[in-house]
């Protein structure tokens, strides 16, 4: 598989989505299932969400495609190695990796504990490195790979969650750019998506109507984003063999406000 088009079935190619049972991760996983991928979805703590996601994804899988739900810490190298070994054995070499696992725990600078700092970087950034490191050899074998990491507007603008979150997302951009430079000649692209104010994902799900209305004033479009907006950006990167090393902003023009 040297390239794919927007209408092409993924032919059962293996795709992995970390943090794929809720929000943006689930939306992308559903899209990959509908495109004909065999799918491994990694989750950690929220079992009810995992069971609900499994049911939703199973209904979207093409005939003959496989679905795996893998529980564990995506930032733990040993867990990732074990998960990847199972994916490789049951689904084949991974063609598409979506690094979406992440936590958003707001805290001001001087109150960020060492534990919170380490947990945030492990979950948000180390997970992207660990999974990318595992799948790259198989992508080289295939001569094809798509690695897309879900960053944030906070990676460049600082954001409102805290220094731990901003640093983890900024690190994803450095990882993406380095990988794009090294791996492009093998048919592997690495890109990032930086969403902001996605009302049906992350902490914004719990916001009140008043809070959401205030956030909408921070965008040029006058509305909040939806998971579907991020999925459209992902679809573009999936189908674009000559686009690598970029961060695609999905923020309603929030940079201009």
C-alpha cells in the first residue's frame, strides 16, 4: 500500500488509536472502522466508556475486519510493547497510528506537583513516543505509514490548563517534526492536529451553556468545534502522502482573536 485515497477501503490494514474510547479518539476510531481498517483501541481507566465504545465500533466494522480493545497505560513502555505484540500477531503490521491518549488536569504553575507533571508527560507525550517507536519497523517493511498525534492549541499558545499540559503538547510537535524528517523516505508521514474548544470532547463536555458561549467568543467562527471537525482534519492527513511534519490547527481561528 503506497498511498490511499479518500474513497479507498483500507483493506483490513491495522490501525491503532490510543485513548480511543471517548471524544476525539472515538470519533477517529469510528472513521477508521468505516474506512475498512482492522482496529486496536487502547484505553486505561474508564471501563464503562470502553464497553460503550466497543459496542459502537463493532457496529461500524466491515465484514471480516477485527476489533481489539486493549487496556493499559499507553505511556508505560512494557505495556505498549505487549499491546503492540498482540496487535502485530492478530491484526498485522500497523499502518495507521493515532496518538490521542491524554489527560487534561487544570492547575496553576506553582501548584503543579512533580506527580502531576510526570503523569501528564507520560500519558500525553511518552505514549506517543512509545507507540511510534513500536510501529515504525512494521511501517518501514510495508513502505507505508501514517502517524497522527493529537496536540493542542496549548502547544504554541500556552493554553489554559497549565504548564504541564502545554509542555506535553509542545513535545508532541517536536516528536512529529523530527520523525517526519527521518521517516519520509520510507513512505511514512508524521503529522499533528491541534484542536481547541471541542465541545464534545475533553473537559469541555462538562461545561455549562454559559461557559460554552463565552468560549465561542474566542473564535473567529463564533462557535465551538466538534469532534467531526477534527475527524475531517484527520481524514485529510490520512489521504495525503505529500504532507508531513505539519501541525493542522482546528480551532475556529482562535489564534486571531
